[in-house]
């Protein structure tokens, strides 16, 4: 249960260290795909895919300063 929390905190920290991106600029991030997130045929599971998308969303919000603005208001 603690592993997703640590991954989330890591992505927020990585986002805080990134330079801010423009809204029209594409956002990309790297992710290591572990075998636990795949089925027996080597396909990415839906739950794992959405978890990666959620972590990328947190990283994007942190790098753009959205979380800081939400905290300040």
C-alpha cells in the first residue's frame, strides 16, 4: 500500500525539479515498465496504464505550478 504513495511523492518531486512547460507544448515523461504491470501476454494492464497516466498528471501539475497555486489560494 505504501509503494503508490512513494511513487506519487517521487513524481511530484520530479515535477518540481522540471522547468515549467508552455500549455501548447507537449508533455512527456519517462517510465520504467515492470513485469508486474503486464499480463501473461506482455500487454500493459488497464489499471497499470491509468496509474501511469495519473502519475504523469501529478508531475505535469507540479512542473506547471498548479499545485502551488492551489495551495496558495
